């Protein structure tokens, strides 16, 4: 008997990978992101996921007023940023 293609164990490995559930707490690159670093969520179908500060800055989500970006206003990062902005405004 001649075997053509992959063995059944190899096929089973591929099936196991495809059946794995995606971690719901992933960033736009597919990596896990801790709750303390989740500053917002991107609903764009190309790269759906949570965003950290570096990714928001890199993609310029806030500068562009991106319609797909959902900013978590109650996160301490945004609260602190708002306070700094107000303090800077009051110093003038």
C-alpha cells in the first residue's frame, strides 16, 4: 500500500489548531493584551482587536478620529491625559 500525502497524525494536528478558540483578549496583531493595557478597541475588519498606547500612536487612531476606534474613556490613561491637557491649558 502506498501512502500519498500526510499521515493521519499530521492531519489531526492541523485540525486541532483550527479548532482552537481565538483568545478574546487579543490586540490587532493577534497577541494577548493585558486588561491594564487595553485603551480601546478597533472594529475594522482588517485588524479587529484591542489597542495599547503604542498601537494607537502608530496607527494615529485619535488624530484621524477613526470611526472604527472605540476609546475606553474610563481607563486611567485617558483620564490622566485629559488632566494633563487641562493643566497645560490653565498654565497659559
